[in-house]
C-alpha cells in the first residue's frame, strides 16, 4: 500500500441526488455535515454546479455560492462541487465562457475544489477551463468517465494532455461498474506512464466490487478516493464512505454510523440503491446503470422486462444513458401506421384463444390443450409463450421493439408466424428477426384509445396484449378467450394499467367478446376452461 496520505472525498449530496432530485432535507444535511467532519473526511462534494435545466431540481443540483453560503458548513473540511463537461462544451460561447459564468474568484467562495466530469471526447476541450479555474484559486480535478470503454491509446493520450495543464488530481470513474481489481491496477499502471500527479478513483458498485476496487486503487498508488454514506449514489451506488473511514483509521465514527442507521437506511429502503442482479448484469455488459435505476423505479417493468431490456441494451447503445430511450421503447410507434397483412384471412368469425404469460397456462395446461383439440380455436401466443404443445399454437404476436430485439433469436427458432409491425420496426430489430415468417400488421400509439383497420390498428399503449386484442378486432374474430392473464399481486399499479386497456377495448363498437378462462385479477368476464 502507498505510504502517501489518502484523501477521502464524500460525494453523497452530489451522487445521491440522482435518487431525490438533489432535494435533501435541511436537518439531514446539518447532521451529515457534522458527522463527516467528526469522522475526519477530507473533502465533501456538496453537489453539482451547472446551468438551469427543465423540471424541478433541489439546490444541490446547482450549488450556487449563495446557496452553499446558507448551509451550516463545518470548519476544517474542504468543500467542492462537480461540473459536467458536457454543459461547458455545449455552451454556445464555448467552455471558457461557460465556466466563467458559473464561477467567480475562489477567495469569496465556499468552494475549494472543482471537479469536472468528462467523457473522453470532451476531455481535451475542457482542459483550458481547468487552467482558468486554477487561475481563480480553485483546486481542480477531472474525472475521466467510462474509462473501461477507452482504448489504451486514448487513455495514454488523455493522461499526457492532463499532464500539461497542472491539474491537482486526475480521477478515473468506473461509470458502468464493470471493473475488477485487476482492471483497476492495469488502468493505474497505464495512467502512470503519462501522468505523475495525484490519482483518484470513483467506483460504482454494480458487481459489489466498489470497495475492493477502491482498496486496490490505493494499493496501486491512488491517493484520492470517493465514497458516499451507505453507498448512496446513481444506480447501485458507490463505495461506502463509512467503510473507507474505518479502513483508514479515522476516529470519531459514532456520529457517522448513527447517521447511517437513523437517516440513510430508511432512505435506502425508500429509493432502493445498492447492487442487485440487474445492476450486476449491467456492469458485466457495460450498460449505463441509470437504465436499471429508472426501470426499477417504474412499476410497469416486471422482472422479465428488466432482463429483456438489459439484453437489448447490450446491442443498442446502452453504454450512454439517454433519458428518452426507455420511454421511446415503450411507445416507439408514431405517425401514420402501415402494414401489409390482414388478420381477417385467419380470424374472421373464428374464436381466438389468447395465451398470456401468467402461471394460469401452466397450471391448467391439460385442460387448455384438451379444449384446443375439441373446439379448434385460433391459438395466438404473446411474445415467446411456450407453455403448451407447440403444434397447438398457430400464431404469435409481439410489438415491443426492445423485447423483439432481445427475443429475436428465440423467435427465429419458434415455428409459428409472428404478427408484428414489420414495416415500422427499426432495422436492428428486423435484423434480429432475419429468417422469421412475419405477418406485417401496423400500429400507432394514441392515448385516446383504440382504432381498427384491415391492416393496422391504433392503440393507447404498446402493451402486446393490447396489440393482440386489436389483431382479433381487426380480424373480426367472434370471441377472444384469455388464458394466462393472471394479473399482478396486491396493489401493483400495472393492474390498473391493464384494466384501463381492457375497459377501453370493451367499450369499442363491435369488438369480440372477451372471456377469461383461467383465474384473473382483471376486470373482464370470467368463466372456466373446464366449463367450456
């Protein structure tokens, strides 16, 4: 382990703000500042500093000098803020003008340290802004984000560029939580070939390695390390500052540990940060953890949806977070719908048995298969449902772009034709379905309700169940039997969403009768597969 002093930097108010819109309770902040000061934490990053953005964010999202001056800052701690390089680089007048708008001279500011979080493509463009901040009297660092995604040549080039600008510290961030201790040591060795100043690490805990990676970085010569209280931070969170404080012999930890149990453990139960299998998978595949964070907070995503989305994000730009990606994937279809296949060819005046993904299909499989052989309905399975004999399934329906991409290889192996909006799908989704027999039935999304045409439909949501019901209505089916439409337990809000769709469907003129034939929590007429 290095004999150099190790500086502990706590960034709870900045990184933890991704869970509460940087709107921390004043009493909590007062207790927090006193606790980290008592624990001997060297630096506290009080928040972000940047330009106004759409929507409400609390004071720690902007961390103006006026706001910070109103806080009960404790003497003996150095305070910092972080700036996103993207805000400087994208400013109309350039990075230097942008940083001059955000900062005055350090002499009159509560801020001692400014860190700039930079992607590789922004790094060299913001170095002059770092020099300007140094001239104003600030300590300055750069956090090189997503370092695991960079080539050795890029890392060496950026380290050499940083060397020319006299930064106080060069950090690297394991943004995706994908690094191992072996990787950390290799990155530090690489950086050291061009950078001889202080090195720091900001570790994410996707694979429960944040603490181990931080200790490995210290052993390899890093002298600045980040942590947060109880690991509170974007996605799975970070190394825990209380563990780092213990590791480095800090005294007076009582107040900090009481803060963890009284204040932060209830917050963790509320917001749900911390590693789990989904963050672990995201870390393995280099997917930005905010995708997982957003899906975990959205009750519309089931466990299977999460796995499907992670699988799809592996091949569709998941390394960079785009807040529109998930919502766009749920409501991809817009504009005039188009399609080439008319469901009437298969369904006119026929009974349709719709197979959902609930356990009702497995539990009552024998009865369902007996009914199919007796009554000869058209059997339409949702997505990759395979809980009855494949020769009894006639068609499949799928329309969610992410799910189609993730399930593409499985669909290609399944024998049934797939009803999907083929002519409206993105090229990468179509490529995943290459070789599959597709029945092109178009759709558009309009929250006002359903519409049924010969070769396309309008839906209030891109739920595959709504799409399959529209296929039945457009095909002029006589009746639709629902099997495996169990619903969700308890007060799960997804029940409300599906019930709203079913209610809107049944309110349409001349749609097929709906009848659930396995147990359901949904508000539809229900009978029994055994009574048919």
